[in-house]
């Protein structure tokens, strides 16, 4: 008979692998969308809608799937999700019209709903002081976006974009089978109370839920939106081919996904508030650098001489370095936001995580579309980073207004007194 620790580890590993595959599928249109856009002659807005459609359905699905996980348990719900999306993935290869791709993309997007199932399933298997790390490890499945950037461009070049959904369908089917055989159920993790959806949604009356939604729409929604847009951005702005562009984009995607586990540990150690605050400020500074457009200046020389002309733009090495910082900050922030939830909403974590995950998914849905609209309207590629800068600034202001300013004044205290900082850190997650 398997021990409790063995079951915990088996569930965590199987959940993480399954979620990685789901995220790989969820973001595949960011890569196959590039050759599709060339074939169909899509503009930036149409490309954004194509890549964002799966994100929308994945976001919407998180709410009912989270509630179902609370009621029926994570194992059966996760398994069904994995099986249901296989036919939709496989049929993408046969699509020839834009509307067909949108419809199939909507069904493929159900893979994104697996997050609220897996995060809840994982959290309920672990003790409170280990939940942050466990959820962070599970959340590292975001790195599935990097898996797509490694696999899809090579397959596209060698076999054509139609081969990608064919291969992904086979991978997802194998994942579903392995998941079922390597996971466990615990009836005590289920909430058997017959509560109506209306009663469940009363959690939206809690202003903290809306605050956490805002945070997550930045760190997760931003991650998804940028991941979908990056390959196209590097191709258009710096002239790289699809394979090179996707490979460079993994500098953002892969660390941001993997480091989520470390973010969980940091949140257990220092508190969700401290970690989230630091992450938002770090990303704000990096986004400011990325937002600077290529600019040309004409200066009148002294004495009425000839004009002096020069230009400045963000070189690819500086842009990529700042992008890396943003990826790290958002990766850690994704874990710290869910540490808030584990602290405050243990009994209905599935429902609340579904709501917050929905907000993050909506952010991931809106951003690629807004990216495309901004570029089409202005012709300035860096407007996408200006937008990310703006929404990050809103989150910082909201956090300061609701949390930072509520701290007890310690101006007259000795700053080396550890007890003061201990009290602040201990109370930060519940302000």
C-alpha cells in the first residue's frame, strides 16, 4: 500500500507533467499561427484573435472546472479534460478557413482550464506550510509554452504546420492514459455540500478576490499574451526566421515557467505580499526599457550649421535581457498570487482559483488582440510593451492603496528589530 508521502509526490509529478502538456497545446497557435497568417493574409488584429481564442475558452472553463474539482475531486475531472480535447487538437490540421481555425481553437482552449483543476488537486494533497512550494512546482507546467517553442517551429519547417496538431493529439492521448495510472483519489478532499452556483459566486463580494484577479491578470495574463506574440515580434522587429525567433523567445518563456516553483518557496518563506510587491516593481522597470521605440533625432548645429542627425533603439541583446527579467518576475509572481489564495480560501480553493485563473486567462486573451490593434493603428511595435507597463503600474498602485499603506507605522522604531519585520510579514497576506 502506497504511503501518504508517495501519493503526494506521485500526484504532484503527474499533475505537473499533464499541465505542461496542456499548456503546450494551449499556446500552440502562437507558433502555427505564423505560417497560417502568411497563408491566409491575416493582419495583426486577426493574428491576435487567432492566438487569443483558445486562451478565452481556457479562461472561461477554469471557473466551472474549479468548482467541479471541489465537488468531485481532481483525478476524474483532470482525466476527462485531457481526453475531451484530443479530437479538437487532431482536427486543427484539416482546417482551411479562418473561421474553422477559430472554432477548433475554442475547443482546444479547454486545455487551459486544466490549471484550476490541477492547482486545487495539488494543494489539497499537501500540508499548509508546503502548499506554496507544491503549487509552485505544479505551476512550472507553464513551461509547456517553451516546449511548444522548441518543438513546433522545427516541425513546421520540416513537415509543415499541419503536422503539429497531429503530433500534439497523440502526445495528449498518451498523457491522459499515464495520468490515470499514476494518480490517486482521496474522498476527504471533496466538498460534498450542495451549494448553488449563485451561493458559490458570493465570494466575488470579497474585494480581495478582485485584487488577486488584477494581480494575476498581469503576471499570468501578461505571460500568456507575451508568449503568443514574441515569435512574431522577433521576426518582424529584428528580422529573425521562425526557428531562431522562437528559440530566443524561450529566454522569456522557459525561465518564467520553471521558476514558479522557486516562487512558491519564496512565498512560503517571506509571504505572498512581499514577493508579489517585489516582482511587480522589477517587471515595471524592465518594461520601461522594452517600451522605448526606435527613435531618430535631428539637432540644429551651433551657429546655424548643418543639422546633426542620430538615432537610438533598443538593441536585441538589451531587449532580451529586460525580457528575461520580466519573465523571472512574472514567473515568481504567479506562485505568490496563489499563495494568497491558499492562505485565505482553503475550503473553496477550487472555486476561487477558478475565478482568479479566469481573470488571468482573460488577460491572456485580451492582450494579444490589443497588441495587434495597437500595432495596426500606430505602426509602432513597442506599443505592446507600453501597454504591459501601464497595466503593471495599475497593479502596483492598487497594491499600495490596499496593502502597503495599511502597514503600522514603524518610522520611530529600530529597523534592525527582527520582531517588527516578522509581524509585518506574518500579517501581510491577510491585509
